[in-house]
């Protein structure tokens, strides 16, 4: 084949390949342009402009509308803040979060005092217990935290009154924290409270435990949701170590007085024999007066 003809064939093949590549690139870019046009189809979505704790009443100043792609629009979202004015929040909403129907009290729901009934998961129960500042982790507990519950109570059937501390509930969600006013020694005192989310069985355990001893709450890491293996609890003997023996306190009795010597019995009636005192020693002195003689003893006088 002549060299010039080969060059023409290679040139034509290169032009065909270039044309096919250009056509493929054009079609790809066209599809991306169509996709971008679809994505830019936006709708308005209501979001929070401030942090909203549970029970917050929504006001227009706390919300705004932002554009949201149609394919990313959340179920139950709202387009206009005016639709939400006057409703109450049942889940914590941070600034920038979108507001949806599941985060609100139903339209025919109760006032904020009844918010808790919408927070408790189906099949669970909300249980409130009183704690002190120490047992309540020094005030660091907040809704959505998780805790373990430790009970300290006297050991059953313990003659020494020894107590046992044991984890009785694990990974318990906190629904709310608060405080109540009680009368202590005739004066009002504020007592912190913690409301927990429990199954009916665990709710029974917590209520009974709160009447049998003192409770201590252990705050968990937000990512630590695994349950620990069953613990045996601990007593003061285990805390102090194996070298310390804890046993009942034995009172030392006073020494018993000497037992009286047995008295011999005669006949049917036993009588104690009188104790006769020993006689003092006597000294005799002989006195001679003429023909008369007499002997004088200390303790008596004998005349001969």
C-alpha cells in the first residue's frame, strides 16, 4: 500500500474517533445540565433561629424559611412559619434545625404542662425520682442523657446490718430534670428530681428500690450505650479488701462473781451453819495475897 494512502486512512480514523469522543462528552454534559436544572427545583422549609427546649411555644421571631431541594425535603416539613405560631415543641430543636410535625405537640394536644405524655415512647413509662445534688451528678444531667442507677440498701437477712451497693438499672434515658419543694424540719426545701424513660418492669424495680435505700445515678458517655455484664455489687468488706474481716461485734461480759460454797443439808431443811469467830489468845497471871491465891486471865477471872 502506498505511504500516502496509509496516511489518509489513519487521518480519517482519527477524525472519526475524535467525533465520537466529542459526541459522548456533549451527551454527558447535557445530562449533567438537565440534572442540575432538576436539583435547582427548591421549596421553602421552616427552620429554627434559636435553641428550643422541650415545651417551647413557637413564635414567628424564632423561625424562618429557607430554600430546600425537593429531593431533600423532610417529611412533615412546613413552608410558612405562620402555620406553626402558637404550637409547642416536644423535642429539643437547636438553631438551624428544621421543624417538622413529629417534633410538635399535635394540634388538638394539651398545653405545655402535658408535654411529657407526647415524649414517652410507646410501651414505656415515665418515672420521676427525687435525688440530691450529688446523686444527680451535681446538676450535670440533662434530657437525652443516659445513666446507670445504683441502689445502696441493707443486705437482706443480715445480722450485722451491712449494706450492699449494686447497679440495678443500666442505660436509662433521661426525659427531663426538675425540682420539687418539700417540707423538711418545718422549712421548705428544694429537692432535685429526674424523670426517666423505663419499661414497665424496670419502672417497678426503680420505684421499689427508691423506698428500700438510696439511689445514685452514673452518667454515661453519649456514645456508650452497651449494657455491662451483671455485677455482684459490693460491700464494705469488698471495698476494704480481703485482709479485713467483717463480723458481728461480740460484747465482753463482766467476770462472774465466785460461786458460794455448797451448804451441807441435814434432814429435809438445809440450814447454813453459823460461822464462829476465833477466840483471841488468853494470858493468865497468878496473884498471891496471904493465904489466898487467885489466877486472873485476860477475858475472864478464875478464883481458886
